[in-house]
C-alpha cells in the first residue's frame, strides 16, 4: 500500500532545519520566560522602600497578600469571577445556540461579526463605552452602577461573552440535531429537550468555557480599573497599584504570581478535562 | 419567537456600548446629555489635535509596525517547522508557542518591567516591541498553521518533479499559496498590537506610551467626550480593516467556521 504523500514529504525533511526554523520563536518565548522568572524571583525578595533594588530572601510579600485589607480584594476577585462565569454562561448560551443552529448562512455570519466585534475594538474603548453607559448621563439608573461591584460585573460579563460564545457554539455544533428531534418526537417539550438533551450533550463546552472565563476574569485589569474607579479592586488592580504607584515591585510580584498560578492551574485542569473527553 | 427575542436582547447588550460611544462623540457639550441638543465635531478636532494622542499615535505606529514585522516571519517559520518537519514532541512545542495567550497581562507586564530594569532598558521602546512580538506570536502561528494544513503538498511535489530546487519551490509555490494565511496573520498581529494595553501600561513611559495607554490616562483624568470621538475613530478604522479583510480573505475561512448544509 502506498504511503500518504504528506507523510512522505515530511519524512524527507531534516529535523535540524525544523529546529532552526523554530529557534527565533523559542528565543522570543525565552524572553517571556525570563520576565516571568524575574517576577517570581522578586516575589520572594525583600522590598527596600524608595529603591527598585531588593534585599534578601523573604516570605513577607506573600504574608502581605494575606493581610486583611488585601484578603478582601482576593475575596472580591473570587466572587466577581464566579458571578461573571455564571452570568456569562447564561447570556452566551442562547447566542451560541443560534450561531450553531441557524440554517441561514447570512444570519450566521451576522451573528459571528456581532460576536467578534468587541474582540476587535480593544479593552480601553470597550471599557470607556461602559463608563458612558453605566454613568447617569444617558440613562438615570434606579441603582448606582458605575464604581460599584455590579457595574464591574456588567462590564466583565460583556468582556467574557465572545470567548464563551465561540467555545459553546463549537460544542453545540457537534451535537447531532437528530437527538433533539428524536426527543421532541417522543413528546418532550422544547424546555425538556433543552434540559435533558442539548445541555447535557454540550457539557464539555460549558465546563471548558466556564473555566476559561473564570481564569481570565481572575486576572482582569482594565474593566475593574475603570468601572471600579478605585472603589472596586481585583487582584490585577492591586498589582498595578503596588507596582506603578507605590513602586513596591516585590509586593506587587507576589500578587501577580498568585494570579499567574491560579490562571495556569485552572487552564491545566481545563486541558485535562478536554483531553479526557477527546479520549 | 421568545427565543429569537432573547437573542436580540442579548445582542443588544453586546452592541449597546459601541452605539452609546458613537452617539456621545457628536455631543455638542462637555457634559453628556441624551437626547443630545445638536451635533458637533469639536471633540473630533480635540482628539486629533491633543498633543499626547498625536505622540502616542506615532508610538503605536512604530511599535505595531516593528512588532508585526518581526512576528510575521518568526511566527511563519515556527508554523512551518511545526507543520512540516519531523520534530520531537510536536505537542509540547505547539503548547509553548500558544502559551503567551494564557499569561495574565499584569504578570507579563510586571515581569517585563522588572526584566527591563535589570537590563537597564527602562523607558526603551525595545522592551515594548519585544513584549508585543511575544503577545502577537500565538495569533501568527495559528493563522499560518491553518493555511499550511490546507496546503496541498502535491503542488510542491509537482514543482519539484518539474525540476525546481527546494528554495525555488518555497518562494514560487509554497509562499504564494500561504498568502491568505499570511494576510490573516498580519491582520491579527496589527489588531492585537494596536489594542494591547495591560503589558504596554507597565513597560512604557509618558514618552513611549502607545494609544491605548494614552487613552487610559485621558479617561482617568478627563470626562469630556474627546475619548468618545477617538474611540469612534478606532471603531471605524477597525470596522474598515475587518470589512476589507472579509472582502478579500473570506474571514469565515480564516476562522475555520464550518458551514453545515
């Protein structure tokens, strides 16, 4: 039996040239690795006020993370990330379902463009836009929204929706519509079909979308910075305050390391779940 | 019917901020009101003449041109290496190349800042460009890899069998066939770099800062609609770029969205 042509052409290429082609990209990644290494190193170094030099090894920075006034921000970060995940999931599912199931190619591309548009406009423009909406100049909101946790939540959900929609739409489009039709023909009402067939079958998308959104929100910066107005703070805002306003790089590095580790741990879990599902 | 209404309401929520920014940008007074009493272009004039925005726009141009120009060949080479060469542990290299996507911005930003200080490169644009190249690289690698995967190896073999040397095959067959992927990669690189904010905030100064950082500072300090005007220009420019890209590159193919018949 003849070998596949693609394989054959790969086999004839030398791995050495392959590594040479990979080298510049790996060099750039090495710079990132060095930067993160420097960050981790600073997180265990003593802070010398008024200097960007550091002292000896210490655990003080991480003890600082657990100080009561900072613990509050960590708690707020966890609560806001969890709420963002739940609301994003609920708000994204209908759009993802429409995106995956609409028979019209036109409707699909319109939905896709509207979904992706916030991706392309950038964090600052988007967050500034929410400042205008949540402030009271256009609409007199019955409750205060800007510079309050609920306003930050509205912005975070908006920020996370494109990601969640794309992940959910991919999962839903892999469900054979005949399962849903079978359930309906056996007498299940639309809601029952959704709860008992569609939703369970889209579980991998729901789980991985939720984990990704939680991980991203956990280290969100521009949204809480601008919509929180200093009154609502998440971990990333503390990182910025300590690093750029107080010039306490070691203290800041401890918070950044925390955000880094939580994010990476969550994404490793996501990868595991997806890997197990694929297998 | 109710489900269609629900989708419309949710899409409204997604597009509402954009609409409000555009309306606000034409507001005649510094204090926003709705409905506006008249139309004015004064905030556009303000946005285009504000010196710090001008300086930041030039910086954005320099940083984006440099980082996209560097990331494109670096990422293309890496994508070709992964797709075409018998490397050991291909999955590991792939994960590594995509890893900048999952690093929290403040962690990367502070890391680059500390590294820059250690190397005596604080306030140097090189750090900004290096950070942008790293952040843009996953998008370039992904786009080019999709294109390489769709490339029919028979075309290259045909060229080789007709006597073309490997170098000639690469420049005359492989690269032209990859053009859509390379354009998509460039588009992504430019959009990601132009909009990059968090890392740039950490590694730039008032002199080297790019537009998103200047816009952030403006929003924190002033409340007039100048930012709305600049945002509208940003949105319009992005829209034109995406529209043109869709026209010439068929974005749906770039995003690999399979259409069910």
